[in-house]
C-alpha cells in the first residue's frame, strides 16, 4: 500500500473513532398472541417470535390479545395489543444512544435507561404528539401520556411543548397546545371569589369600621 493509501485509511479510522457511530440492536424478548414484523422495503408480514432481532425501519404489529416486550440497549418497551410501532433510528454517537420510534396507532409503556458511560436520547412520535425523554418511564398512545418516572418533554405537531413530570399526565389533540403537568393543574383549578358585607362592624383588633368580610375558595376539579 502506498503512502497516500495509508494516509487515507488512517484518516478514515480517526474520523470514525471521533464520531463513535454504532448501531444498536432491537430484540423481541417476549411475544404473546399475534405479533408480526414487516421488514423495510417489504410488503409481506412475518410472524414474530421471542429472540427475534428487529431491523431498523421495520414495523411491529400486535393483534387482539397480542403483546411484546422489546429491548433496545438498556431501554425496554412493552407493546400493547392493537399497536403498530416502527423503529426509525437506533444509533450510538459520541456516547449518546439515540432512539426514534413512530407509533401511528396503539399504546406502549417505555422504561428508558442509559447504559454505563452513555446518555439516552429517546423520541416517540405519535399521530398528535411527540414525547422526548432522557432516562425516564412513561406510557403513551401518541395522543396522551402518563409519566411514572422523571420528566418527559411533550410536544404537539405545531412544536409547542410542555414538561410532564412523574405522576402527571398530558394530552395533545388537533395540533394545539399540549396540556400536561402544571398547565393541566391550572386548567383544572376553579377560583370562586365572593364577599359578604357587614357594614358597621369590625373583626378583631385594628379592624376598620365599615369593612366587609371576604372569602376566596379554590376548588380542584
């Protein structure tokens, strides 16, 4: 190999090492009932089985009573019945493990974790909303989300986002602003303001004659 060829190979190796790009694997750990896989660029579906590796751009489909548990690195997805889930990206670059999923219909429960020395960038797109997380747990049908660990950035199709924290739920429909977390709590809070007047009487020391008694009631609906 001449000097130019050696230089080119060394330069390419240095670039790849700097980028640290690698593909993760998605594996079906458990399969129950009717679960099928459609590989990319194929029209037919094949029956899924435990231990099967799911390639990038493949779609998982579960039927009535069908469910599956999908492992992607340190993260685990429970795919509920009547769900279609496509794996768009599973890569690791510069110690960041990126996962991008598209779910046009159905429901999943995700436990998103990071392996040693890496961080996780996990995104689930649905028909109305997108959930982006970095190490958390949540359940979503692509329109609504329930968070059971950490925090999820929940975005509508228009790009408006809100944070949904542990124990909170969020919803996004018709491309409008997503409701969740503190926004939902404010929306579910009714303030009832009323006063009653007792002219000519005062209450307690230092009260002024002629002032009424006021009450404010906050009701959580």
